[in-house]
């Protein structure tokens, strides 16, 4: 357990430095690409002209800005650190990294659409707060935890069969 925790924090710090902090071309490119991909998919579900650049207009006085903090990479890095630190085969880790990306991408788009819907129906900032900070981020945390639990169960079954 101590080894897992040490590796987890080591991988989390390394992944964060490599892929998120805006100090390298790779991190900037990855965050911009992920944000652009998220915005492209969101545009399919939003009202015409509601998405303008990185801004989702709720009404003429209120908009939600989609930044690199909203592209879903941070919770994904937490999942990746868990997957990399847990003792299992490289193939299992690769499969779960790819699958985790797909699941997190879909969940993040749904989360943003949820926040937009609730904010449109509610009272602006207050509705944004509870739909984004509490429900939306909680949903991302539960998704990551659920994926990691499934990964552990699948890894345990695989190691018993080998």
C-alpha cells in the first residue's frame, strides 16, 4: 500500500508537470487541443450562436467560459496516476488509459451541458455554483473513482487467471 501511494503521488506530479502546467509546448498543445475538441462536440448540442469562441452565452449578461480547467484533463490525470501506480500489466493499463479517456471525455461534455442547462433554467451565478462546483465536479470524481474500482476488479480477475 505504501508503494502504491508513493508511486501514485510520483506519477500524479509527473503527469501534471508534463501534460498540464503551461511551461512546455506539449502541455500547451495538449490543453488547447483538448479544449478545442470539447468545444467542437459541445457546439453540436448547444443552441445556434450560443457558443462563441470559448464562451457559452447563457443570456446577454451571463456567459460561461470554457478554459483548460474545464477540458477534463485534471481529473483524467488523477485516474492515470492511479492506473499507473497500481500493480497490473502494461496492456491492462494501456486499455484502461484509452477507455478512461473516452469515458471522461463523454462525462465531461455531459457535465458542461448539465451546467449550461441548469444555469439557463436557474438564477445565473448561484445555479452555476451548485451545478458546476458541487454536482458537476462530484460527478467527475465519482466517475474516476468508479473507473479505478472497475480497473482493480478487472486486474484482480486477470491476475488470478494467469
